[in-house]
C-alpha cells in the first residue's frame, strides 16, 4: 500500500493539515479562518488572535534520522520505505563556487525540494505536533481549531493574547526538539475584531514577532483589525486581483497597436490564459455577499461593452462571437 493511503487509513495526518490532501482546495483554510473562526469570535464578542509562523528553510532543515525514527514509530515499513531510506542514505552532494568544486559529502538534514514524496515526508514529520484544548480556543462543530497548516505554512488561532503566546511557546518547544528554526521577522501577529486597550509584545524565545495590519496567507492578502463584514477583511485581495486583471486586459487590447487586428480565436485564447485565471482565483475565494465585486472585474476588466471606445474592434467581435456560440448551444 502506498505511504499516503496507509497514512490516511491510520489517521496519521493532522485534521488541520490542508496541504496535498485529496479533496482539499487551497482556499479551505481561508474559509475556516475568515468565515468560521472570525465570525465565531465576533458572534461571541471576542477578538480572534492569529500568529502566522514562518519556518526558516523548512524542507532543508528536516533532520533525516528523525524522519526515519518517526516513520518507524508510526509503524511504517515495506519496500517503499526501504527505498526512500536507501536513497537518502546514499545521497551525496557537491558544492561549486566559480571554478572550485568540493569533494563529495553527505548531509544529515534536508528532504528534496520538488520530489513527489517530500510533502508527505514533511506532513508525517509534523504529525506529532499538537496543542491541548483550551477555553480560549475556537470551537467549530464540536472541534477545537487551534492551528491550521498548508504544508509548512502554519497559523495559530486563539481568542486571548495570553493564550496566543502560550501556543507560540508550545510550537517553539516543538521546533527545538525537531531541529526547526523559526524566522521571527517573517512571522506575524494579527487580530480580527476590536483592539484591546493594551496590545502585548509577542515573542518566539527572545525574538519579537511584529504585529501587522495586512498579511498574506495562501496567496490571499487580508486586512486585520476590527471589521463589520468579510469584504473589509479581504478587500486587499480583491483590489490586488482586480488591478492585475485590468492591467493584463489592457495589455491584450494594446497588442493591436503593434500587430494589427487580433484574430478572434487568439484573442479568446489570450483572455482565457491571462485574464480568466485572476477571475477564477477571485471566484474560489468569493462568497455570495461579495459577488458584485467579481462582476465588476469581469465586465469592466475586459468585456465592458458599455465602454465601447475602450475596446478594440477585435474584442467587440469576440464578444459577439461568444454570444453567437452561446445562442447556438
């Protein structure tokens, strides 16, 4: 049995781990964070405190001997396990600097970036991390959500700043035992809800973690602080994708000034390849209450027929062409 299926059957993968899981979308954790955790804290009259943890070179820092020890303790075995162990045991490295090439050497740490097995090795390496349930945690559907992971992107969630510092201390202690180094400067603290009278200083060991207003998690730029509706939290994300969609759309329209009339099929292909991905990313993080912003980008960004002077003759024909196809279908 492949290691992934075996790990899933044994329930070894943390429920909070969203990365590389069958049936999971990259926006799942955003949905849990924004539309569940934030709204739950708000409904209780509390502020949601979030710590975004940045690990320094997560995959290269994985201690190889610890990986194999953890896997054996989990009950892993068989030919696939033996093959992986053999590959890493026999792996040799060289370092080149200019014309100088070092001798071969082995490394005690690091799993291969880009290898298909590496994400699973990391997920299992991380599977023994846990935070005890506490009264200041977010309870959703009878489950306490204290941390969320997208592979090695970690969020810690709690409703009290003191509790957040405790969770940060627990994760720091896990990192010390597992050869991980936290980058405090790239980590961040945010809160969603009313600001307290006194905002404490948050630390990883002796390093101060900055409190920020805007942050990026799983490619979505979010805004912290007090909020009335989710659109104010996600406004930076929508504005960013809108600006990119508009910029790319105008670049496509400008092509005709250099090459002449753009053929219909090529215009449609450019739209699908260059503009549509931004709209798709918006739609995957879009909920019904904010559909007007998506419609605005979709219409104004490219198919703004009401602004015909801004559209080239080719693009107007493309709109008619697509409309005729839809009518025939």
